[in-house]
C-alpha cells in the first residue's frame, strides 16, 4: 500500500478545488451540487460546506444521487447492489450541475449518474469534480472538469479513499490487489 494523499494533503486539495469552483460559479446562485452515492457524498458534503462558508450563500441547491439501477452492471454482478437514497428536492432544469464523486476510473459511474440526473430535469450544463482521476483507464470518453489528484495505475491496483466520517481517517492510498 502506498499513500497518495495524507489528511493534510486532502485538506489542501479541497481548499484548492473549492476556490476553483467559486472562481467559475461565483456564489452558486445558478449552480447545483450533486454528490454521487455511496462514497462521493463524503467529498460533496465537504465541498458543499466549504463553498457555503466561503461564499456566504446558505441557499445552494445540494443533493445526493443514487445510481444503483442506472448501472450497466447491476444485474450482471454476483455482488448485490444495495441502493442508497436519492435526495434531490429541486429541479435541475436549466441549472449548472456539478457532479461530485471520489474516484474517476472507467467513466461508467459518471455515465450512470448523468442518465439518472436527467430524471430530475435537463441541466443547462454538467461538470464533474473528482478527488482522484485514474487517468488512462477510461472505457468511456468522460474527463473531470476539476480533479484533486491524477494518478496512473495498472489494472491490478486499486485506489482506496478513506473518509473520517466513514473510515475514521482521511487518506488516499494505492493498493496492489492479489492476482
């Protein structure tokens, strides 16, 4: 196991990403933040909190999106996918939508999220923020607009993101999987 980001690195990265977002979206009056369930919500909760603090806007549209039944592998896997809850109590119609997930790997999760999001209206624009961009592993032509850290990996490696709220500490590590 190799540590890619420490708790301090994650804090600095989130600050940088938040400032980039504010540069591009101002006070977020026309932008919604959507975290992708299950693990993207830990990142989206923090980004939402930082954006709210720095802009002073307490009325930012913020939701959490479950994509379980939009996945192309939901019926193919031996693993049972347990749905999370979607909480989007606003329309995304004609809004700028910022999708947030922890790791971008093949692009399939993001494609599923885009499909699921259309059920809530047609956004004016969608952008993607990821903490980790696993470059060179895409199966679909999807790239992040905002990436905290880019890493080149091989198929036998996995990126593990730990969150204080879920795992007891903040850390990103590269793990070699047994073959």
